[in-house]
C-alpha cells in the first residue's frame, strides 16, 4: 500500500520537473520570470570580487591556416570603493601570464600585485589622458619571469587585457552617463544603441604607440537576450555587438621608424549579470581583426587576420573572498 | 512594482525566484504538427586586406515547412516561397527559379544530395531581370538552404550517432555535437566539383538559458563550429580549375520554442579566410569574409 501511494508522487515529481511536453500539446510552461521588468543598473553589492580572464589570440595565414595562438591570462581582484572608503573601486592584478605559441606559460612580474583605482569618466579618460586610469608606465619595457623582453605588440596585448576587462565589465555592464546603456534594458528582447556607439577613444600607449592612434566603434548595441545560470546564480544574459569598428595605430619601434597600421574590427559577445548582486558572473567575446601595416623599410604592406576569443569568469567563491 | 522588478538593491543580494532556470528540460521531443514559415537573411561582408569593408551582399530566403505528419508524406516538405539577392548595394532582385520550389528534407545521414536539396535547381540561375547569377553567388543561394537546415535541423533536432540537443537537460550544460570533426561534401552541380569538402572543428552546443522571442518562451542554445576548414575546386570553364582553401569559424544562438520545439529564431556569425589559386594568375587571391545570418519564425500565431 505504501509503495502504491509513493509511486504516483515520484512520477508527478519527475514529469513536473521536465519542461517541454509531448508533440501536439503545445502547453506553455510558467515563464512569468521572463516577462518581468528588470533593473540591471542598480549599485552592485558591497563584496570584494575576483575574476579570471583568458584571451586567445589566433593568427591566420593568408590561406586560412591557423599559424599561431597566444594565450593571455589575467587574475584581477576588485575591492569596491564602499569597502575601502576610497573615491573609486580598487583593482589589483593578482597574476598575469603569457603563453606565446607553443612556448611555456610565463608570468609577467611587473604587473603582479599592481593596484590601481578604476576611473569611469564619461569619456573613459583620466586627467592624464589614460583610459580608465590605467597607468601607461606600467607597460613600458615589460619583461617576463625568465627575464625575456616582451615585444611591444605583445606588451600592448597585456595592456589591452585591462582595457577589455573594464570595457565589458564596467562600460557595458554598468549604467552609462550621457547616452543609453544597460539601465535602459528593462524587458526581455529589448535592444539599444549604446552610448559607446561611434565613439573614437585613443589607443596610444606610452612610448610604443603614438598619440593619434584610435579605435572607432561602430554602432555598439546591447540586447537583453535572456536569463541564464552561472555557477548556480541566476543571471541576465546581455548580448553586446560592436558593429563595424575600425582602428588606426602609429607605432615607433625605433626612434626613426614609424609603422602605421589600419584595420577593421568586429567584436561581439555575452555578459552574464548576476540578478542579485549585479556583478558580472561571466563574459564571452569574439573579435575578428583585419589589419594592414605599412613599414617604411619594406616594399610591400603586411596584412594580418586575427581572431580573439575572451572569457571572463567571476571566481570570487573559489578564491575564498 | 517592487515585486515585478527583478534586481535587488545594493548590498541586499536578494535571490529572485528563478526556479524555472533550475528545471530539467527536454528539448528533443517531436515538434508539433503545424506548418511553419521562416524568413532568413544572410549578410556577407567582404573585407579588403586593409580592413575596409568593400561590399555587402544580402540573401533573403522565405521558406515554408509542412511537417510529414500533416502531408502524410515520408519527410517534411519545404517550399521556398521567395528568394531575393541584393549584391553590393544594387537593388534587391528576385530569383524566379526558386519561387514555389518544393523539396523534401532528408537528414544528413541519408544518401543522395545533402539534406535532399537538388543541385540542378541552382544551375544557370538568372534573376528576375534576366541577368545570370555569377557562379559564386549561385553557390551562396544553395548554401542558404544548407545553412537553414544545419541550424534548424542538425543542431536543433536530436542527433543520431552521437551527442546532440537531446543531451542538453540543464542550463549551463555543454556538449560536443555529433557533427564535430565531420567532413561534409560541398560540391554543387557542374560548378563546384566533387571532392570539395567542409571540415567541422569541435562543434559544441551549450544550453545558455531561456529567452523570449515574439513573446514565446524559448531555450537559448549556443553552437560553435570550433576551428573549421574547407577546400573547393571550381571549374568556371572546361579547362580552368580554380582551387580555394580556407578556414571558417561560425557560431551563434538557436532559440527553441519550449512548447512546440520549433526554432523561433537563430543567429549566426561566421569568419572566413580564403586563398584561391587560379592557374592563369601569378598571384594567389586572398579574401576575408564575414557572414551574419538571422532566421526568424514568422508563422502566424493561433488567432492571427
């Protein structure tokens, strides 16, 4: 008797927990959470956060062969201003490693335990004209843990990892000033043109990359695509798309040598924004870069096609914060 | 207002009732037996080597599906109700040969042309103005049908002989799809020779979450081709053999209606890097192409 009574309960529990019905029934599950109004722009909770970011840079040969992959890994801690009492959130690079091609992974000691205050101004520039308050001097004459000098183009990737991080986790994932942003995404399926659309921020860096070097965003959009789960936390799934972007860079590898690069970029990806804490739980990004460099000493221009794939994960729980 | 607005105040870290996200899902059961209508737009952007976007071609396909359980036939029947081209900023023009063309969809495992799509339909295509469609563009017309079925059938329906959407039960789950590392033929009629193939990389499917498309709750499933490559041999003239090799990386989202299991929307972004060898030319021809595709289910809802 007892078994007969329990069995239907088990069956009900099993059938009840599996969404999607037999063909022809077309019954709608309780999806009311998808029809709610969302507020993705409120202040984040007051807890220290730790992030792991991995970027893979794939270089294509003209015939499409993937000839090289560089891997950059950044571990970054954020201590909110409301914890430190400072005027801005404080970021500490806990570790940065590089892996060029098949070479072993190697750390970059100069940026380990480096701390900076993140400055999210309307233009993104601080009083020195540096993006997000990130000190250019930190990336001058970088050497790895083996004492090997890091070439300027690779050192630029190290710097750019920090720019990317704040581009996705702050510019896109936090409310904007002077234009539309995540604060305008209220309901599922909504899409907006972001305040960053058609802006042209500088991409100069120290003595390597000259002023006048810029990255021009296309029609940058954000879209509230859905709801996801990351490490058990319910998240808003927000897609971003750079539109048709382009760039120009002037590099001075030697005092009397000026290398000019122009090119196109298209980057897009997803942000997973924790619905409870508003911190970013995960970011994915893919970028296509088509570039052409003019080197005065060479008769032909140099073409390059790159793909960049980035994943940022919030590892606060694992880090024991 | 407070109840209906999700996202707690600072410091509260309040968890919303997201129990639906923690359910077990079955995305692989049979689709409901109702005819469906789809619109697909594919934009193909060609880059110059300096990154300039040289041209954009737009291919628009209107496709109707009548399930086998409606017709009583042995396979779902597809009818192309309209196909238009818009090449490099020229006016949009229709392809009369494609209009009202009907075929029966065949799974990839079956012998015969891929997905049952007859190659002869794409031979010597002309547009509504009587202009011949160049062979490379005609290939993209054919490829629109291949793309459609790859996303809406191969990825969005259960796979045989390996993992597929049937294995995605919980949000966050990711699998390597049965299509991973397969090498499919891409020959087409007399223009693209046999031996031309597309080799998939590690194709994955990931259950990203839930979405709302046209007010309908959907499972959002991401696919990623991994590092794919291809080779094609084209004979534009009897004694001229043009060989193209290259790489591809395509990825996107498929939104599967949780109630009917039909695809409500699919997106795709592909990057292609190619090199073509033409015997009569001294230099090889390099190209970088980006393709952006959207498929929308435009079936009128009941009562519309």
